[in-house]
């Protein structure tokens, strides 16, 4: 005689016959359907403003504030997009934003990787002090250092130049700490074996450590590119020539003292989002892989 036990009852089966215990269908339904429904509701709430913003870019200016408001455009038009491309020097500002974001991202990933590697694998007193200084910078809001940062940029002759936006942001405390925590998990025996085989310190970093940090490189690169692309405060105080404006600063020029061209502003804002959407669609599998592998060791 075999006794099968479940959470709520025991089933005695004569002759040793096995039977599958019954399950509570209602409990399984609650555990699967209710959380899924809540997630869909949250996703809809988060997507609603974005969809409203996207559809409003296809409305004429007279319809944006007409009552009653409509979710879908009554009269579809692309006049805002054509005017943004014709009157608004969109491609110049797009090039400036892309140059700032791409160059800053490449320098940020490389310099944060080298700094994080040094903090993780070298034992020097001054490196410990440097690590504490970098950690303390994460506790300071960016607005606190804007005034001294502007003075340094001005004294170096970088005012009104794209380099004045790129150079001050190439090293971020968050990026350094991300690489440092990742490289700490790499066993020192791997580096010692490479040194025994005759590898130089530069060879160890470029041939071993840098490829191992690829998940962090991709994650930090995407975050850094998005941050630089949407940055507004630093370009606002550094760039004064309209020819050097980034896209976010140029969008501000559409907001006049008495009149705001809402249809052009919405259309140009949608166009400014396209590079970030394409970037995410191309690298989303790497972002997912990095999130899944976070905290795992061999």
C-alpha cells in the first residue's frame, strides 16, 4: 500500500498504484493570471503618455488644444515633420548630438574600464584613496559642481566647443564602480597564469580583462549614450553658438517668448527619439544577457 501526500489531503492507493494528486486550479490561476494582468495594466499606463505624444505629433496645431481632446488625430498631417526638417536645421543638430554622444560613450567605456581594473586588481594605497574619492562623488548632485566645472572649461579654452561637452563627462563614478565590481569577481589566478606565460600588463588588460567585461561595456555604453544624447544642462551652459547646439538645446529654440510652435516641437522631439529606439532594438539582446548574467560566477 502506497500513501500519496499532498498539501491538503492524503490519498491511499491499494496495490501500490500511483495516481497524480489533484491540484488547486484556483490557486494556480491566481498565481499566474493576476500578476500578468497587473503587469499589463502597468505597461499600458506607462505606454499611454508615449502613445499620446506620438499621435499628437501628427495633429495640426489647431487640434492640439481643441475641446474635447481626442486620442487619435481627426486630421492626420505630417506638416510638423516637414517644417521641422525645412525650417529647423535638424540634421546639423542631429550630427552634433551624435558626435557628442558617440565620442563620449567610447571614451567613457574605455577609461572606466581601465580605472575599474586598476582599482580591482592592483594594491596601492593611493588607489584606495582614489576609490574613496570616486565613491564620494556618487553622493554629490551634478548641479553642485556646475560652477567650478564651467570655470575649468572656460580657462581651458573649451567654451562654445563640443569638446567642452565631451571631455568633462568621459569618466563617471557609476561606470568605474560597475567595472570595479565586475573585475573583482575575476580570479587572480587567471592573471597570474597569464603573467607566467609572459603576458604584459597591457596584454592582460586588452586580451583578457577587456573581453571578459563585454557585458558591462555594452550596458554602460547604452546607458552612457542615452545620458549624453538627452543631456541638457551642461550643453546649455557651455554652448553659445547656434552652430554648435546639440539637438536638445536646439529644441529649446522652438519655445519662443510669446509663441510656441507645438506641432513642430512635437515632431522634432519624435525625430530626436529615433536614434535611441534604434539603439535599443539593436542591442536589446545584449542588455537582457547582461541582466541575466549579473551576479553569476563560474
